[in-house]
């Protein structure tokens, strides 16, 4: 349904939770093969939900916290603000708006049968 | 061209920067620097005592000396100049040839030839090494004395008092800062300096320094004065003026002034046209300038001249401001009214310790000079009036008279300044330059500093810069906007009114009607807080939860490793032994680090998200509730023990503190709120540093408001006195609601008050005298919120939907393996990155 990040041919789709496990406009963290992935459910102004996934690790604070940040928009980009030092990460690309050198990985997400799937 | 610069002080370095900016001619520059480090900010040297490091003070931009054309030789002194061969000989014996030579050797502190001046513990104040020596001696001393009561001497005295020394200033002249200010000003200044705890001794001629009676701490030296008196002290700092370092030039046969200083012409050339001198070593027109701005101007002249330009140095303004916190002193132009026919206006207020003087031309139309003591707020404006020869208003006295309530001061607006007016003298930045920078996109003082350098040295020009910035933004129609963020074109106060008036209950509704985009980490928490203050909705309802910062979202404070802290409410700081035992048991069971906070309660650190509900369950079962340490809401009402136990207590401060804390707990506000209740004027609860503080007297409670500790301390002000319990609560209700209605986001009451038009009087009018007639309304709004208080921890764990959210992983019960603790002093603490890396190599760690 909602794409984000690149899906490499070798990518595996993994189901991480049901959509009702994520309240609209919040994030959760999924543990996939020991990797922490922040998954977000963002409601647009028309009431449609979009899903995004990026690393949960915040390179600025070295803590695993991005799923716990506030979601919002900056210009046309949908972002999450790290709860520790408030840098913004683009939910679609993983880019850190304040310092591109500290960007994180973004993952493709789709929703199937009320389940959220991530390509890892 | 081969250029040699001797001295890498403030002025020498400024020359290098200017040459590299121009970069037109290709220079090959050797810089000799006698000190062990390149240029640093001598003007802010004193900040070294308040924690600045040598790195903070450095003036060298990263990578600056990596340029190929620059060669910096540290710890290297120029020892002689061979003008015939055009060679400089250095202390390591190297001979360096030059086409042009610049002397920027600065000056040295003058130490009067008093016998005993070289005893150990007799110091000067010029370099970082000098400061290190002062710090060392400061540790071994109880009493410190500064010889010299000029600008530098006073700065030095303040530094000594800050080091905890009993401090004396000894001055030869009859008053302090004799060069800059007159007798009247000297008296007021003396009182102010004494109020800092410094003893001032004027008209003292030191004859000799010998052994003191105490020998060790408290009287190492005895200073004997010409009038027969003497003073015992442990350390002495000489600050009796400066002398130019002209010895190199003197030995090379260059022209030297009668009382020292290397003679220069308008192009800053010495008597040898291939040698320039700039900064404090140079003598222009019989004058030495002991300030950095004229030196920078000389550097500019030389940089131009070396590249073929021909601007001239035409003297410089010597107006100055003393950089002492809390002691405003400024001197402008002809402060002593030495100009023939000059007229003076003087205003003195001995109670408030104000002294202000204007010196005008004989016809009263132009400003020649000024002295401002106690309040130097008009410094920027007056300086500009003098420098730009702006015509004075008909009654110039109003420029220094205190304005009677409300009326605007008859000063000049920044609009009256010509574009060429030099706003920042340290860095020679004109009003035009600042305006162009604003036009090019600068929106804040910080941005202006970065792109024009204005305000980046002594900082004296910042208030004026700010005014110009505001005026310019307004003129360009770049609304000096108070918009909350890109999503709402409204201030917090406007949004508050929209929410109230239109009965808006959700963020989405507000965004649909008045905003754009999705919102962000600025507007969401702000609106979340407004909704909570207006309607007291549960912050974690499905609609409100996405608006909360992580702290509010998880009802705890996030820590650097992503774990949370837990602070139960301990109202008024009162806790039973059983309560303490429960806290101890819970902390022990979950392995939490415990600490007594600065707010009279106990903080427990190191819980992961999934552990929070279990911990809260145990705490709430034992009768505890959340302390809102995470919220922009009431934190603690600190109390002293009060009349119940204390022999001085007037009223029961503990009961009142507990009552107030329970009344306002959970109330969401623009920023956190702190309070304190003291049982008598000894003020053990520090109520006067709180957003609202209460002090008991014989006649009832006194209410103080808008105090702050923290980043910028501010004493609270007395709002009302002699109140009974009920009236006290009503006054606080009104005060808090009025603040919540009108403050900006993240504006503590102290900052709100400083920005409140009409000040304390207005606040009294609204809160105490109810001039706006909204008292009852404010009280009713507060009552509505107080009535529906519920503990957020309990609500969160009792609601299965909400409780479910407290998981570290949505698809696993594991914890975050990056939260790692090690043991220290018998408790846990977060492991450092290094410790985490070595955890697999067998070093003991406690994993969460
Ligand atoms: C725990 C505590 C330090 C301690 O171990 O003693 C503390 C800890 C924090 N303080 Fe504080 N402050 C603590 C007492 C104070 C005090 C002293 C007091 O309240 O008597 C002050 C100065 C008084 C004042 O606020 O006027 C204080 C002035 C600040 C400030 C500066 C506020 C200001 O406007 O100047 C901040 C930053 C802010 O709020 O923006 C801050 C922020 C913080 C934060 C929230 C920083 C953060 O975002 O992580 C810390 C949270 C740690 C945590 O998880 O609990 N803390 N902080 C104290 C908790 C008291 C309590 O029981 O609630
Ligand atoms: C504590 C303090 C506070 C001050 N506050 C203010 C203020 O508020 N406002 C203001 O305008 N001014 C202030 N000043 C004065 C200001 O610091 C000086 O005007 C400024 O530093 C002069 O710069 P300069 O380059 O001429 O001299 P300096 O900064 O002294 O630099 C000269 C450098 O040359 C080196 N040198 C000397 N001879 C040789 C040699 N033969 N070979 C190699 N190197 C050599 C010296 O070691 C020194 O490093 C203050 C000064 C002090 C000490
Ligand atoms: S003073 Fe700073 S470091 Fe210490 S608790 Fe407060 S905010 Fe944290
Ligand atoms: S006047 Fe000193 S920094 Fe501007």
C-alpha cells in the first residue's frame, strides 16, 4: 500500500503488527531479527492513514528512541522529531534534516489484511 | 610579498583575518607569537573564571592556520630587527626576511616600582597564564587585593570576590575609574562596588609590601601606605595601567613617543615606511588606545594599505562600558566636560544609586559626552547621538531623566540613525551593513552576528542591533511574526483564545479550521497543553496522546539512554517513614537508581517503557501518584518546617504547601511551575526564587510572584501582603490562570513578567485590584480544573487500551539491549559507549 525506502530484490517482507496496534499519528518499535525498526502510522488531512518505517536508533543520541518521537510535517515532508535532542528525520527517506550525515535507513512498508509488513 | 607579523594578539590576528579575506595580493606571511597559544579573546578573559576554557576564548577559526600562505610560530619571540637587511631575528635564532613588517606587540601591565612587588603571590592580569596563576593563588588565599581602581582593576576585583576572597581595591586617585568618570559618578560607583562586597580604598599610595603578621592564609603580605595606614592580604594583583611593548622598535631605532609607544602616521606606518605598528603598542597623534576597537580599525587600515588601498586612521572613540554583572557603568566622549563652553546636565538618585550626566555643546544642540552609572540602558542611543552628531531634542534632560509611568522616553528611534552610523565599533559594522544582512535573510541576532560579526566581541552593541533588526523586519513587512510555527499563523495566546471561544476540543479540529500541514513537535505539545488547561482532558486519550512529547506520552522523563525516570508526588516534601520504605522497596525490586532531587522529593531512574506500568501499579497501590516531573505543569511546592516545629515559624508552612500542591497538581501551563512556602522571613523554602512563593508573617501570608532559579535567576516580586488562607488561594488562582491565558509557549513566569507591558503595577491591577473585571472568571476556570483532577498514572494503568501501549517492542516482550547499566557507588548508572563496547569482553555489567 504505502511505500517507503527502496525494496531490494533480496528483501523479505515481515509482518510486525496489526494496524490497531499503532494509534494514529504515533509510532511503535518492532524487533526484526535483532534489528529495531520504528513504524509510524500517519493520518493525512483527508483522514487517510499512511505507514512509514525507519531505524529506531537515533544516531545523534545513540539511543533507540525514534519510534517515540512526535510526528509532523516540515514543508512537504513528513518527519519525526527525536525525543532526545529534537532533530527531525524524514519518514520517507530517513534523511536527518539538520545533519544529513546522521541520516538513518528507511524501509518499505505495506498493509495487507490489517497487518503491517516491512521489507527488510 | 613576504610579510612578517610580530604578535598574534587580538589586533595582530584581526590583521591576518582581513588580509586573508581580501586575498587579492598573494602574501607569504610569518607570524611570531610569544604566547603558547594563538590569538584569544582578551576582552573576555575574565569569563575564564566562570568556566570558559582557553578553547572557548580562542579567536582562531578552525583550519585558519592551515592555509599555505600562513606560517604560525608559537612560543617564539621576535628579539631584534635588522632594518638594513630587512630581517627579523627570533628567540630560537632563526632569521626571517621580510618585505614588510607589522608590529602588533600589544602592551604589558604596569607594575609600579614598589619594594616587595616581586614577592610570591604578587601577580598581573593580562594573559591566560596570569589567570591560571591567579586561580592557583586564589585557592591558597583568604584575602585578595587589587592595586588600581580602573576598568580592569574593577573587573579583576569582581573575579576575586567570585573566587570567594575577601577583596580590596586600592586606588591612588581620589575616586574609581578616574579617567572615565567625574566625582559625582565616582561616589555612586563606589557604593555599587562596595555593595558587591569589595572594600574600596582611595587616595592610597603604596610605599612597600612586606611580610604580614598572619604569614599563612589571611595575612601573607602587609601593604604599607603613605598615609601611615596598612592592609594585610594574601595575594595582590597589579592593575595600574598598561605600557606599550615598544622595546623591539626602540632597539631598531624607530621613533618612540616621549612616554613610550611606537609613533605611527595615518597609514599606521612607523618612521620606517616598511614597518607598521598597530594595536596597543602604537602611538598615534600622541595617544595610545587601550581598547580593542581602535586596534581593529588600525588593522583595517594596514590591510588596505598593504594591498594598495589608502584609507586612513583618524583616531577613534574612547567611549566604554564596564563589563560587570549588575554594575552598569558607561562613559561616552567628553565625560569631564573639558570642551570649552560645554554644558552639563546631571541627575542623581542616591537611593537607587543612579548617576547620569549629559555633556552638550554650548548651544545645547549636540551631545559631547555622557556618564551613566547604575543604569546604562541609554548607552547605545547616546553614543550614536554623539558619533553621528544628531540634533538633540529641545529638552535634552529628558534623555536621562527616569520616565514617569508609562510615558515613552524622549530618545531617538533607530530610524533617526544615518546608514553610515557605526553600530558595532569593535568590528566596524555600520547600520547599512546590518540592514543589508536583514534584507539578505538574517532573522535573528545570532544570524546577524554570524554574517556581519557585529556584536561578537564586547557585546555592547547588541541591544541596538536588536532594535535595528526589529525595525528593519517591520519595515520590510517581514512580519516580526509571533506565529507559533509554520502550521499556525497565530501566537500561543491567540490559539488559546480560539480554543476557548470556539470551544475547540481536538487538535485536528483546530488544524482543519486554522492551520495547515500536519503539525509538528512545536505546535502539537503547545495545543495539547492548551486543551489540557482549558478542558482538562486526559493527556493520553487516543486523540491527545499523539500531541504529547515523549515525557508526557510515557508520563516519565526520558533519559539519555532512552530509559525513563519516575518521580512520585511528595507534596510539600512531607513523607512518612512507610512512604519512604515503599519507595525503597520498589526501587530495589526494579533495580532503579535513586536520588533526592532539588525539589524535595525522590527520583528513580532507569526504567524501560515496559516496566513503567508495573512500577506505577506498586506505587499507586501504596497511595502515591504522579509528580508530573515530565509535564509543563506544577512541579513541587517546596516547604520549610514551619511553625509546627520551628521556633521562629509564624504560620504552618507545611500544611499550606501541601494544600497548594494538591490544588494545582496536574494543571497544564505554558511552562513548568514551581512554588515554595516559608514559615518566616528567614525563607528556608526559597519561596522568592519560585514562580509563586509564599512567606508567612505576623499578619498573614505574603505572596511573591515571577521568580526563577535555573538558567536566568530572578527574584520574585511582592504581589500582595497580609493575606488570609482563602484570599491567598484566590490570588494564586487568578495569577496562574492569567499567566496560562497570556504567556507564550515555554515562557516561564519570570520571562512572561519581564515582557508584560505595565510590569508589576499592571499585574497588581489585574490580579489584586481586578481592574479588568476578570477575577471571578479566572477563579471559575481554575475551579473547573481543580474539580476534575485525576491521577494520570492510575488512569493509564487502569485503561487496558492505554496500558497496552507501554511496550518496548510491539511484537516482542524483550527489552532494549542497548540500555545497559554498570554499578557505581552501590547503584546503577548508564554504561558509557566504551563500556558498552567492552561488555562482551567480560567486564561486569548489569543488563536491564
Ligand atoms: C531531577 C532534578 C535534578 C535533581 O536531581 O535534583 C531535575 C532534573 C531535570 N531538570 Fe531541573 N531538575 C530538578 C530541579 C530543578 C531546579 C530546582 C528546584 O526546582 O528547586 C531548577 C531551578 C529552579 C527553577 O526552575 O526556576 C531546575 C531548573 C531546570 C531548567 C531551567 C528552567 C528555567 O526556566 O530556567 C530546566 C530546562 C527547562 O525546563 O527548559 C530543567 C530541566 C530538567 C530536566 C527535565 C532536563 C531534561 O529534559 O531531561 C531534568 C529531568 C531529569 C529527570 O528525569 O527527572 N531544570 N531544575 C530536579 C527535580 C526536582 C523535582 O523534584 O521535580
Ligand atoms: C582583562 C582585560 C579586559 C579587557 N577588556 C576590554 C574591553 O572590555 N574592551 C576593550 O576594548 N578592550 C579591553 N581590553 C583591552 C584589549 O584586550 C586590548 O586592547 C587588545 O587585546 C589589544 O590587542 P593587541 O593585539 O594590540 O595586543 P595583545 O592582545 O596584548 O597582543 C599582543 C601579543 O603580542 C605578543 N608579543 C609581544 N611582543 C612580542 C614579540 N617580541 N614577539 C612575539 N610576540 C610578541 C604578546 O605576547 C601578545 O600575545 C581588556 C584587556 C584585558 C587584559
Ligand atoms: S542541572 Fe542540568 S544536568 Fe543537572 S539535572 Fe538539571 S538539567 Fe539535568
Ligand atoms: S561594539 Fe563590541 S561587539 Fe559590537
